[in-house]
C-alpha cells in the first residue's frame, strides 16, 4: 500500500527514540508491504468512523485514514498519540472532522 504522513505525525516520530521509534518504523514498513488492512498487525477500525483506523504500538496509537481510490490504496498517517489521548473528547472531534473530508 502507499503511505503518506501529516506534518504532526512526522514531528511526533522525530521526537521518539529507542524501542518505540523502532516499533513505529517497523509498523510503517508493515503497512507498506500489506495488500489489505486485514494484514496489518494490531490494526483496528475505530467505531463510529468510516475510514479511520488505529495501530497499537506499545503505549502509542498511530491513527490513520484509509482511502481507497481507483487502482491505489493509500494509508495517510494523521496522528501518533499516547493511548489515553486517542479517546479524549478533543481527539474525537478532530477525527470526526477529518473523517468527513
């Protein structure tokens, strides 16, 4: 699959180090090598959204939008946030806004 990244996602990845950084990079490589969402380890569709998924990477969650276009699958990594932040009210509002666009 094709992958793309938001600036927020890239800034968070740059701030990581050690084991968690390696885990994030491995997850991205796994997504690139996958032929479908079902092949991605620890990936789950978030309830209440059409195109938003998360990948569990230790205590972090990589939030992404999955867009299916003619002939191409694109995974757009939007956020990389700590587990507790994924489910707060502000994040849910951001995800709803993104899911509609």
